[in-house]
C-alpha cells in the first residue's frame, strides 16, 4: 500500500486548488503554498527538485520518476482529468511488487511505441523495436539480463552525440534504455509531435495502472 498520509496531503492540495505545473513549489495569489504532484506527495522533493527524495513507501521509484512528466507534459485542458485519475490510482493502489514491475515495463513499452510511430529513421526504429521487445518480455515476467539492456541503450545512444558520453553510465539501467530509444526517435523525427502525443501517453500510463489495479492482487481473481 502507498503511504496514506502522503495521499491525504496530495488530495488536500488538489481540493484547495494548490497543485501547480512546470514548477516544483511556489506561492499563489492568496499567499498559500503550492506544489507540483510529486512535491505535494513528498515535500522533500520540492527543495531537491527531483524524484530521488521520494521514498518507496510513498511511490515505487519508477512511478516517482514519471510523476513530474505526468504533471507537466500534457495539455492544460487534459491536466485536471489526469490529476484526478492519478490521485484515484494512488488511493486505490493494491499492487504487489511484481504487479508494479509489470506496470513499469508496460509503460516503458507504450511510451517507446508512441515515439516509434513518429519517425521513419531506420536506426531509430530499430532501436525502439529492440527496447519494445525487451519491455514486453519483462512485462510478461521474463526479465532480460543486464547485458541485453546495455546493448539496447548502446544501440540507441549514438543517434545523439550529446548523449554518447553518458552511454556507459546509463546502459546498465533498463529505464534509460527506453529513454534513449525515445530520444532517438524524437531526434530523428520532428519535435512538434511530442506535445500532441503527451496526452495519449499519459492517458496510456494511467490506463495501465487502472487496469492492473482493477484486476486486484495476484491470486484474488
């Protein structure tokens, strides 16, 4: 279960209209403290401006890393609905570690699939396909070994010379393999699609979580 005190605090910010986007913390016209989704959940994340301060008792690390993006990337029109769904997901959270990991990889795969659909660059497509296949295997319960993730990250990174220097540091982490595939597709295509696609991706992430939560704990159905 996710820390209920943290969810209570987030709901208070939501109810009082003190949640903000594109900034970690602030003050509104009435002099009230405001915070983004993650800083409302975990006040320590505000000063540090990062998900690293979020303990696993509040959010799984992979979801903590995604939360600022869920908050900031979508359109203003879709944001209130996304916030309401996000809060509801946390309030109804019933996932064990294996289910949470499954959601992690399902979300990586859907994000990279979206990126893949916006490029015709053969190298970027191949990088995305490699990562999607690894994520699908992991979501099915067959976690690929570290060397396969490293190879996927190395395959994606050369498309952007600016990221090549960091390749060795990120290649060990599966999340960064997916991230590099995403950037590869974006850099090879047009950045204009990114804003238009954000609502679809955020909706997809929330749908993954809602679906897994509706199934209930393993063995219950």
